[in-house]
C-alpha cells in the first residue's frame, strides 16, 4: 500500500497526467463505438482523476483504492463521488456497473497472476451484461531503467526517483524525498510484468469477450504508448458480440 506521505508526493508531482490522458482517449473510444455508460467503477482509482472526468460526462462514477492516502485526496477533490478503501483482489460491490476501469499500471501492482484472475472473476460479477472492462498493463519491452533523477517540488522539498529491474519480471520504483537537503522518507514500489497471453487467457476463462489489446485505445492510428490497453466485454448474449476487433499477440 502507498504510504499517506507518498500519496501526497504522487499528487503534488503531477502523476495525474496519466489518468487525464487516459480519460480523454476513453471518452473518445466510447463515443466512436456508440457505447453509452450510465455507471462506472474505477478500480485502484488513485487520486480520483478518472472518476471526476467520468462524472463531468454525467456518468455515475464510483472509485476504490487500497491506499487511504489516495482516497483521502480523491474525497477532498470531490466529496460527492463515492469511494471505497478496499483490496481489489477481494472487492465485490453489490451494485452493477456499465464500465469498469483499472489503469495506471494498477494490475502490475498485483504480483501473483492468480490474484489478477480473482480480480477478473470479481469484475465479471459486478459488470452489467454487455458492460466493458478496460485496463492497461505494462509492456515489458518498453520499460527502461533510469539513473536517479531529481525533481524540485519547491525550494525546500526535492524528490529523487529511480527505476531498476531487480528481476526479469520486476520493476522497482524508488522515490526518496529530501526536505532542506535532509532525507525525509523513501517509498519502494514493486511492480510485476505479467505475461500478456496468460492475462488474456484468464480474461476469456472468466467469461469475457476480448475486443482489443493494443498500444492505443483509439482506432484511428493515434499515438502509441508504452502500455498495453485491453478492452473486454461481458457478454449480453446478443449475436454480434463475439467480434474481436484488434488483438496483438
Ligand atoms: C500508479 S497508481 C494509479 C492510480 C490511478 N489508477 C491512476 O491512473 O492515476 C496505482 C494504484 O493502485 C492502487 N493499488 C495497488 N494495489 C491495489 C489493490 N490490491 N487494491 C486496490 N488498489 C490497489 C494503489 O494504491 C495506487 O493508487
């Protein structure tokens, strides 16, 4: 779980650009495919950026995250959006949603593939028939390591970031924070690079139709990013629902 103090650093240092960019592409994809969404659940919603973007579109957005610090920031930004603090491997709300999202490498924070499959089974239970499940995954080939680099938050606070690969399937993101030159804390986050074919097979085993796995959400040849986007759908038993539009294996 992210520490409360790291959640503030995460928010202040501008990592919110990712859900903002994702939200824009998501809304475009929904519009391009005439998918109307009344309610949405953002799993591992972090600071709630995507929930707020969806709410602005008139969608009843609901978020959840493991980290109390992330949810505190999300609630402060919009107290009217419902948020739960929970572990998505066991989370199973009673309400059903037309759309479930899980982005920003959140599934790469789950080290065990069996837990990822538990999440898929849970999502299938609370996704409405015909609803979409959209998530991203780190693309192993695109993860580069970095020498430590510093960012100044203000004249007193500086953060030092470093990305290493302690094993072929592991990514270690370390953040050290210094206040007036004095080390104040270190946050270590470990992510796991999952085998994409195994993830896609698990999705289908849990009853999803796979619509897309690609480096971009849009269909118009827009910019590719160093992430896999996966779009899956819970069958509503209508005839044309089995069409796979784009899956790169
Ligand atoms: C890199 S952040 C992405 C947050 C948000 N989705 C975004 O795109 O900005 C990953 C999030 O996953 C959350 N997380 C990690 N493991 C989780 C779990 N088992 N259940 C719920 N949330 C989890 C973390 O607390 C963190 O907020």
